[in-house]
C-alpha cells in the first residue's frame, strides 16, 4: 500500500459544521474528523474539476461557433476544437 505523507492543518469551522462532523463520527460513519474532512475535500475537488471541465467544453463549443457559425458545427469540428480534452 502506498503511504502518502500527510501534513497537519488547522482549520476553523462553524459550530453547525462541527456538530455534523461529530454526528458522523458518533454514528460510526467515520473514525475521526480527519477522515470526514478528507472525504469532503475529495468530493469538493471532484465537483470542482467537473465544473472546470464543463467550462472548457463551453469555451470549445463557443470557439467552434465563432469559427464556422451554428450551421457548421459538427462532431468533428467540435472535437478538433477540444484538442486534448477530447
């Protein structure tokens, strides 16, 4: 198993967030607050990356429209505009 070096980080959370974290730990869903925060950050990063990808798709589509107009948009043109994203 790959061991990743972890670095401690101090964060300050609203009391309602702390209560939710404690409830998750008490329910046995997580062993500690670090696990809760790690999963939350992974989910956030996944959503953030998805949003960035969608923005890139939108830019590529708009670029395709600019290059040839709506009637010239086809799959091949759009995929060429996407480049490495495709």
